């Protein structure tokens, strides 16, 4: 038998994404089981009681659908899409049974996260759900996805979601205890790898590519996801989602699995990107707004806007300036045309002025970074 992983202290975190694979939620025959989900839900509940936030990325809809119907032979992609539609309601119902707080279903495709406007809409919605105390449960929208269902996997989706919600860590619950030097199912000499400073091609090559019968991912996709998360400054923690004792320790701040580190913190990674991203426009603010942004780390509201220059779109990187020079850079929540229309107005007037609203902030404080000269 392979050696066990050494317990280690979790990094400090406030917001996390927990990815749960199909093999932990479904039976070999198809259909859902809460056998392993209950311990994971307890971890989420204990984390929330400690003032933390958790977003769940949950596989299992297609497998759950197989417990309700069998598509015609040769149905292929369309058959799996139908199974996803059948199984999705049962998947969300399963998670809701474990929580007193409301569970919110969010279905995404990779295309939603590539499109700038959809990306920001998803980001805003998830922020609001967390503020409301809900537990977002995210899955790929397999019912309408085409290439994504063939090529995508929820490991990589979880990494994208972790960056989307500015998570501190990405937890990946699997049917394997962590990363080994070889496949522990076939090699009794495989050694556990407790800590990885950086995912390399050697790690990917040794991970192989096969996943479980119920899912689409394997250890390689988990390492690919960890690489994406690390680029956003987010650490990835792999652990055995079948091991109730391991999950209980996780709630106590102890990881028994593999820690895949990131070169910098999420905030540092985001600030680095913003500082070096080329701006597509500029917003000039008054002295009061400038002081609030500089000293209090506040968001930019429309009342403090004096002018908007350029033809930037919602989601573009823009400079924020006072009378002297640009002093901050951020991501615009409204286009240049919209900013000009709501400049100097109260936040309550945004919807009546534009006919719609993306929220009260022209630039959210999480999307702002000070410039140094």
C-alpha cells in the first residue's frame, strides 16, 4: 500500500471554491448518493459558521440523469445533454438537503466566462449571492454546451470560478488522496507528494489522463486546474473526498493531501495584472472621491465622477485620475457612454437614468489598484 500523506496546516483563507467530483456523488449504476456529500457539506457548514464563504462546483448531473433514464443507443452528445437536464434538479436538491441556508443553482459554460460581459454578470451575481448568505452550487451548463461537454471538465471550471470570485483557495475533493509519484492504484511503490511549489510538465506527464467512470477528469486535469488557479494567485488543495476523517480535519484547519502552491497571493496577482494591463480609457474624479479611493479603499460611485474619456466598454481596464494625474487603475462596471450619463448622480438614479443597472459601483474596490510613479 502507498504511504499516507503527512498532515499539514491549511493556508489562511476567507473565501474558497470546493470542487466535488462525480465519483463522490453517484452510484456505479447511476443516480445520486449523499454518502460522501454529507461530510463535505458539514465542512462547508462549519466553515460558514466560522465566518468564511464557500462556493461549490459540483459534478454529477449527467450521472444522476442516468439513474432516471437511458438515452437511445447512438444518441451521443444530445443524449448526455438530455441526461444533464434530467439530473441537474436532483443534484441541487441533494445539496439543499444538507443546508439550512438556501442553495443557489448557477449554470455556466466556458463561453460565459470568456465573454467579457457575461463574465462580469456572473461575477456580480455570485458576489450578491454570497452577500445574501446563499451557497452557490455551480455546474457546467451541459444541456446547451457543445465543445465544452466533449472537452471541458469541472476541475478547470472550478479554477476559473475561483478566479472569478477572488477565492483564496481551491479545494478539490476526489476519489484519490492526493498527488503521488505514480498511480497508487497500480503501483504499490507510489509515494505521496505533500507539497508542490509549482506544477511542472513532469507532474503532468506522471499524472496520466484517465478519470473515473462517472466523470470526465483525472489527476492531470486537476493539475491543469491547479496551474490555472496558481496564475491567479490561488492555492489548490487536493484531498480524499471519501475519507470522512480527512474532511473533518479539513474543517479543523488540517490538510491530509497535496498542497499545490501559488507564486503570489490572489490580491497580489490581481494587482500585478491590473497595474500592467493597458488602459482603454480614463475616468476623472473629484477631490472627495479621490480621497475616498486613496485613504479608505472605497469603491468609485457615480456621484464622484467628473468625466469619462475614451470609448471603453463594460469590463475594460481604465485609469482613474484627479486634476493632477492618474492615481489608480480598475475595471469599469459601465461603458464610457453610460458613465457620462450617470456622472454626478446618486446611485439610486442609475436604473432610472439608464433603464438598467449593473450595481451601484462604477468601479468596485476589489477591481481597483493604486498606481505608483
